[in-house]
């Protein structure tokens, strides 16, 4: 599980071109998906341009360089 303050580095193979090579901070845990009991957490990320995006735990595992 990620926690606020963790740094996320998006890898160069991310299929979402908008995020390729960017870094973001996890600023909030948005809660858990009640239908996914394994890794159903959602996180709010803040990118360098002060824009916020919400990612599911599984999405972060796929697009980030670091693993928790």
C-alpha cells in the first residue's frame, strides 16, 4: 500500500503518453474499492504542474518504476 508522501516515477513504457517520464507525489489515499479486496486502493497524485489525478493501486503498479 502506498502512503501520502511517496514518490511515483512513471516509466518510459507507460501506455498513457501524457504521463510518460513524469514524477508525482501521492497526496491522499482516496479509499478502497469495496469489490476488490486484494489491492483495490485508490490514490490522489499531484504532478509537477499542480494537476491532480486519481490512480488505482493496480494502475500505479503498471506505470511506475518503483514497487511497494
